[in-house]
C-alpha cells in the first residue's frame, strides 16, 4: 500500500522539505503528515487525504502545476470556481470538475477530445442531451449511450455502424421495433433479436444463415412450423427440433409433422 512506502518525493521527483512548506501551521495541528497526508506528495492518495482533512484549502490549489493536485482539489473546492477547469488540459481535471457542476456547464464536454470524459458524462446527462452524441466517433461512447438511452429513443441507433452497439440496442429496443433488426448483417445481433421474439415471430428466422439463430427458433417456434428445422443442416438444430416434435407426438397433440 502507498502508506507503507516511506519515500517522500514530490511530483517533480524532489525530496519533500517540510521546513519550506507554507502549511507548517497545519502540521502542528496534525492535519498534515509527511508520507501520509501531504499536498506536495507525488502520490494521489496522500494528496486526497490532505484535502479530506483540509477542504477549505482546496480553492487555493485549482491552478497548481501538478494535475493530480488540481483534480483532487476540484472535489472539495467551491463550485463557482470550477467552470474554468472544464478547459483544463488534463482530462482527469475536466471530469472531476464536471461531475459537480450543473448540466448547463458540462454540455460542451459532449465533444471533449478525450473519450473517457465523453464516456463519463453520459451518466450525467438526460436523453435529450445525449442525442448529439449518437454519432460519436468512438464506438464505446455510443455503447454506453445505448445502455442508458430510453428504449423508445433507441430507434436512432438501430443501424449503428458497430455490431456490439446494435447488440445492446437489440436487448433494449421496444418489442415493436425488434423485427426491424431481424435482418441485421451481424449474427450476434440477430441472436439477441431471436431471444426476444415470440414463437410466432420466430417463424421468419427459420432460414437464418447462422445456426445459433435457427437453434433459438427451433427451441421456441410454434410446433406446427418445426418440419423445416427437423431437416436442418446443423446437428444441434435438428436435434432440438426433433426432440420438440417427438414430445408433441408423445403427448398426443400432434401425430406427425
């Protein structure tokens, strides 16, 4: 653990000298401690502890040359001092400021140059504010949006260029939009669609080129439509269809296919 490390080096690699620190008065009260809670330390955990013990000092460190100090200070500083940090060159600082600011201040970060910032602000925004991000160049940003966006708004993402995004959309899109994804070029997407379709709807997927989709159809399709799948080219699909057909015959509900 960091606190087990005895070295007391600042962010520039120099030995920390408490005698020249501006906070000697705080040290006397026990609210800072070398190698444990120090704003000059290179380790973020020790900087964080310093501000936890001395939150009123955070305002003074928002322009510190070390980005870790600025980022951690922003968690404790007065909110009205945070907007300028949205222009900080370090993404960690921008994000820590954004998480405490009202929505009107963070909308500009929807186009932040760093993907991590864009990913994180998705959780801070409402559906209408996310619309401009639906065309984000980074697929993972769009993936996070697909997981969060209201289902009835996912229609805008039915044809996203990334299969993994469409797979999430297929898991959440309203039932009345599912069949619009049944012909998706990616098998993983069609599998998700098949898992949500009714037995009657699955009839349209009996001839799907992927055996996993046909297997899903064979496992839940209306019994009267099993004939085609009993002769499927895939062993597992045939076995599933045959076992269901036999069960129907044995129960006396269907004499033949």
